[in-house]
């Protein structure tokens, strides 16, 4: 499988490198990058028809691991597009729940072990 790097994902999505927004704090290991790639792709598809001015208000502030699960914090102008926000919120919640079954280090099937989600191989090395 072709593994993307954090830098490649940042370059790929405007919501992750908006020059008018605060820099996104990105602190996860490689296992979840594919999930983050798909989620970011879904979000960008949902906002593709908005004006550039509105797109500038939509950006990711932080992506991290909290208690073994993905946290993906998106700034979104709340009242402006409730129907789009509804879909995006659902996708983020779905991705966050999936992360508890994906090894945070290698991306294979994993399970939550304490504050980490790991496969059996990576758990030995942890
Ligand atoms: Zn693993």
C-alpha cells in the first residue's frame, strides 16, 4: 500500500494548510493517515462549491490522539451551512469511532489498549 506522509496530506488539502488560518497542529502517528486522508477528502468535497471567502473560515486546528482515539478539530462557521455541517460532523464522528479499530502506528487492525490503539505486533514494541 502506498503510504502517504503527514507532509503530503497537509499539501493535498486546503483545510490543512490555509495560509489565513492558524497553523494546524498535527500530532498523530502514521497508522491513521489514511483515515485522515479520506476524512479530509470528504470534507473538501462538501465545501467545494462555497466561495473562497467562506472556505477561508473552514480549517483544521488540530489532529491528535486522545485516549487512543482520533480527534479531528475543524473550525466551521456554525450558522452559515447547517446542512453541510451536519454531514461533516457525522463523518468526523464516524472516523473517530473507526480509529479505535485501527493501529495508530501501522494502520492494521488494532484495538484500544489503555490510551493507545495498537495491533498485536506494535503493542509488543510499545
Ligand atoms: Zn500496528
